[in-house]
């Protein structure tokens, strides 16, 4: 009788252990699913403008929940390459042209030389479509930037948009110029609704024949 009781207790303990292990496994799977990264491949693009051809290749994003785990943030790890083939006409170099902080106009700035700038437009509860860009994005617009490899933090409320400069290069003369970035993290906070991002690459050529050409990428969701 004692042996049967001992065997029964052992079986009960074994079943309880299996059930507990299964429960832990399900919990880990649920946690992994909730915090899974999403890889977003994005198409190449090209734009021909005055004295310049802009090309973007190898663009991708890895979207994950924010490490702050507050429900209003998310992180995107961004990669890509922007190339500008520039034929700069002779002319007098213009003055420094800073960002004007006006909707739809502040995605570039120069400081006495032509310049290639690439980055991302990030919006909270804003559809960053071609029509919105051509009309001038409304809402609070900010221009921020960081060195490649550094972390960018953006705090956005509903209806707000930020132009985030990721990398850039001066263009002192005609030639081919390129900038690369790999797994640059952008942390978006304060956006309780859906968030969207879209790459931009702008080449501003200053001088007698001023031009500004912008290539936009495909919009993608940040969750």
C-alpha cells in the first residue's frame, strides 16, 4: 500500500512538472511573439533632376517594440545607400541656407556648398503619401539628425511629423557621391496611435543655377 502510494505521488509530481514546463514554454513563446522583430525590405528608387540623378539601393528596416515597453513607442533599425551623380554648373557659391522650419521645406540645408542629405520622414497618425508631401506636410515639423551609428530619439504626438537626417555629404564639384548607413536606430516615443516612416534623399545644388531634387522612398509602418 505504501509502495502504491509512493508511486502515485511520483506520477503526480512528474505530471505536475511536465505541466509546469509546458506552461513556462507557452509563456516564453507568447513573450517572443509579442516582442518579435519585423524585417521590412524596401524597393530601390531613382529620381532625375536638374544636374543630378539620385539613386537609393539596399534599403530595409527592422521594426521592433520600444525597449521602454510603454505601448507608445517603437524602434526601427534602418539601412540603405544613397547615391548622387552630380553635374554642377559653374557659378558663384551661394550663402548659407538653413532650415526654415516650415512644413514641407526643411528637409535640407546647406552651408556654403552643395549637399547630399538622406534621412526619414516620421509621422504619428499621419499618412505620408505623395499627395501629403506635395501639399506640404502639416502638423509640428522638426528637423533633427545624428552621426551614423548614433541613436536618434523622436518624440511625436498625434498629427506630428519629423524630418530625421541620418547622413549627408558635401558636394564641392561634379562627380558621384554616396552615403551608406547600416542598422541606424530610431526610437519613436509619445505616439499612441499608428506611426509611419518614409525615406528621403535630397540634393541641393547652390550657385547661379540653384536646384533642389528629392527622392522619396516607399512608406512603411512602424506599428
